[in-house]
C-alpha cells in the first residue's frame, strides 16, 4: 500500500472525511494507475466506513469505468457491489446519463451495477424501465445481452410493467426505422445532386437545403449518438425478454399498440392489488398502535386514530377510483383500435364484393354480345 492510501486510511480513522474525499478525487482525476490498483481492494472498507465518503467519491469512481484495464474496471464494479445493493439510490442520479451518453464501457459498467439491483430489489428500478427497454437497440451485442438479463430479472417481479415498456418501445422503434430510411434516401439525393454539380457547377436554393440537412445527418452519425442495432437484432433482443411472445417481427403498429395496452392494463391491476395490501398493512399497524396506547391517553388517541383510519379508507377509495378510471381509459383505447381494425376489414370485404360484382357484370355483358 502506497503512502497515499495510508494517508486516506489515517484520515478515515480520524474521521477527517473531507480530506479523505479530496485525496481520492485528486488521484482518480489523474487516473493514477498505481493509486487505482491500491484503491480497488480497499473500496469495501472505504464505502463501509462512511456513506458520506462513498457518496462523495461515487461520481469520480463511476467516471473511470471506461479505464482501459478491464481487470481493474471489473474489480471496481465488484468491489462496490454490496454498497450499491444497500445504497442503490446513490447511483440513480447517474443512470440516465451513463446509458444515454456514456461510452460502451461506461454503459456496460452501469448495466452491471443495475443488474445487482435487479437481482435484489427489482421494483426499485421502476423509474428506469423505459430507459432500459430502449437499451435493446444498443449497437453493441454484449450491451444488449446485459440489458436482456436485467429486463428478465425485473420481469420475474414486475412482468406486465416490463412487457408494456417493451411493446411501447417496439412500437416507437418502427417509427425510428422509417426515419432512418428517410435519412438514407435524403443522403442518396444529396449524392445525386453532387454528381450533377460536377457538370453544371450551379447550386440551386433547394439543393443547398438538401445539403444542409444531409450534413446534419452525417454529423449525427459521426458522434455515435445515432448508432443503433439492426432491426432483426433489436427484435431478437426483445423476443428474448418476452419468452412467451412469438412472432414479434410480424406485428404491425396497431397490434403492438394492443399488446402494449393489454400489458399496461395488467400492470395497473397488479399495482392496485399491491396498493390495497400496503394500505391494509397500514390499517393493521394503526390498529396495533391503538391497542398499545396507555389508559390515560386512550380516549384522545382513539379519536385521532379513528380519524386517520377514515382518511386512510378515503385514500383507498380515491386510489381505487383513479386506477379504475385509468383502466377504463386504456380499455376504451383498445376498443377503438379493435373497432378501427373491424372497420378496415369490413371496408376491404365491401370492396372485394364490389369488385366481384363488377367483374360478374362485365362477364354478363360480354356473353350477351
């Protein structure tokens, strides 16, 4: 152990947390390889010594998850596993930025930390369900696989909510595919104009507009923000999560919308049941408190608890009404989709019958002639 680590432990023993944090941050910022190698095996001790210290060094520690040495990188992740499980809320502020804008190694590192949470407290990740579903389109296969593992782990505890997010994601993915095709067509148009300019050397105003848009598309691709997996890879990843759902490739947007609403409806029903259980537990706890109140305060406390009980019952009623209204809204939307499909089928049948009738009429005329 070098002098820097000895100094850090001395600060921790003396409860000089600010000094310890400052020294750790300085050396992490320098990406001092020797310091990092000494720090990794000590991370468990440091994070256990003070939550305040762990919270203060979390940002710079996560910042080196793209370090070139994979052994050190994975060792860092493993060293803070137990801390992340116990204090998961400390990495929540970093999840969105790392998954959306992080390098591949940072995205992978964050997903490994998220997996620890998914295995121990999956529903704590509810605010990130949609974000995780969108990671299925990552251009790197190993990141898609880690995302699948996380979604499957969460799905064991919150299946319908995960299904709803994935169907919603697949529905939007179809729109993204259409945009990608439009971008490619515009780039081809820009190439055609450039080829013609070699002959005429004249740029029309409408041609300049095409060039400007094409330039933005190319720049967007250059910074890596638009890199995505192929449609088949995305569908395969989604299909792996939804093991009991088959034929995703054949589903059109309306069918995905129906599946999304059905899963969302089931998720809301499950949440309603959960909420009822929680409220019932609260009610029972209030009853238990009532029994423990001493005789001198019994009358006053009983009145207060009865009031709380009534408020709790009203809260249950309001919660149930709200979620039932939401369910009704979803069912109405689903019925509209079904009615629209039936209308289209009826229209198709009518047109087919009309065509048959017209063809038969033509045949009769021809025979009469």
